[in-house]
C-alpha cells in the first residue's frame, strides 16, 4: 500500500461472546497491544470506539487512518461484518480452525489471550502472509436468506426423527414393538397391550398423546415449507431457480437435493478444483513422517450440509459395469468392492471419490447454458436385489 493513500493503520481484533466483546487493538506508533471491553451486541459502541481511535491519531482528518479488523466466524453471523464494512472498516471474518495455537496439554484460554492471538494473526495476514489464517467468504444478504428454507427443513426433519424415536423408545419400555398410526392413533393406543398383557397406563398415554400432537405439528410445518418452496420455484425466474429446475429434470435428484446443492455450493465461484474440494471437506488428509507417506480419511471441514448431500447421493448410485462407467469417475477397485456389505473401506473410498468428482466437475455451472451432462449410474440393492438405472448429474466437461 502506497504512503500517499494511507499513512496510519489501526489493527483491531474482536473476541465475541454471549456476554461481552473483548477488543484488542494496536496503534501505529505503539507496538504494545491494548484491550477494551464492550457489552455483547453493542454495535454502536464499537463504532464510537473506532471513531475515538481515529480521532486520537489524527483529529484533523479521520479518513487518513485505515482501520483493519477481524473476528472469528461463529454464532453471531455476518451482521457485524456488514456493519463495519459500511462504516469504512476493512473487516475479515476468520475461520477459527485455521488459527495456529500451542499444542500444550494445559493451554491457557481466556478471551484476552484469544483477542491478542487474533490480533497477531490479523497483522500477519494483512502484511501478506497467506498461511496466517483462512478468510471466510461472506455471502450477500440475499444469498444468506435463500439458505433459510432448506436449513429449516433439515432441522424439522431431525425433529421429526427425534420425536418418532422417543415414541418408539417409550413403547419399547412396555414390550411393544412398532408405532401407532397417526391416522388411527386413538384406536391403536386403546388396542395396545404391554408385554405382560396389561393396557397402557394413564400418564404414559398422556405423554404419547402430547408427542403425537408435536409430531403432527412438525409434519405440518414440513409440508408448509415444501409448498412454499414449490410456489417460489414457479414464481421466481432467477439463475438459482433455473439451476434447481434443471437439476430436478435429472433422474435421481429431487427438489431437496437440488435446493441444497444450488444454495450451498453453486451460488459461489471457485478458482480451481482444490478450492471446491476444500470447501466441501472432501480432500484427504496427508500424513508424511520419515518413511511413511499416505493419505488418511477426508478432513470433513467446510460445508457439512453440502458434503452430506453429496455423500447421500454417492451412496445411492453405483457405477455401471466395466466399459460403461465414465472414465476417471471412480477408481476400479472401489466400484468392484461396491457389492460388499458396508462398512467396507473400498466402498467408502469409492463413495468419497464419486463425491469429489461430482462436485469438482462443475465448470460453467454459474453461467446460463453451462455444460450439464448426464451420467448413467446403476443403483444396486445391498441385499442383492435387482438393479435399476438412474442418472446422476455432472456439471462441466467429462
């Protein structure tokens, strides 16, 4: 940065918590870092503190002072990043797992020490050290809001499974296998008998009825979300909606899979294959020490929702026999072992290899008219049943 653009730089690291914000800062003419505390969520107080630091350095011209700040990505989201950016602060959202810390067994951990460590990382990153930390790509307000429907649906599905498991567990304590139908709940509850032949007791029936009402409400909310999503797809004609519709025309991909992949992966641009593999957490973990050199399992960092969706898609569809599978999609030993019962190492590696190839070959997906090609895969039942042909998408050249 040339001196005629900015003469002074203030480094600011914010350690966020639910009760207070600890701010570590360093002024240009002083190498010693200082600490300032604010109440959690006090955005106006933070802006006022930044203004006081600027005024302290140059009372005549606050604009000549550049403020660089950072905080770790977490439960506070990105609203603070947008607030600081609108105020003229160069802010970075740091990925917490990318910060190097001491490996001592009893490492000191306080908000003050974390703020100082974050301040050192920020200074190293700003002067040009690319390995000091990893910066999170902040989505726009519209992109972040577009993720809410499928994330809410994911939570509701997990809640539905939790309630169903709770009902089954309560009945299992009485020696009853199976669950009453929601359509004939009252009649089924009255007809149930415990393992020793007695009817269900009063308090157990009352708890089951409350769980049934909660389950019915959860299912109603899931249906409401699905209806809203269908209406939005029909009404909207933006690039994301066109991508969802295009993916839904491919056999093997429904609206839910298409929405997750579009909103979580395809809304971004990636410069190379390593970036998208790292974003999905599908890159292997190298382990080299002395004469040992091998790759361990995938690191499972990055976007867990997108990775889970790709894993589900890969486990459902297995490649065609020799000569018909796309070249280079899955290593031969992996799909040869795909008929073995899980968990099989080659089967797992084959699914992960398919995950990477399905995600990596996405060039041109953000441009209208991108090269969307269909690849035929055969779904094979683990129990040895009949196989059927289905289609899995690959975006980009093969």
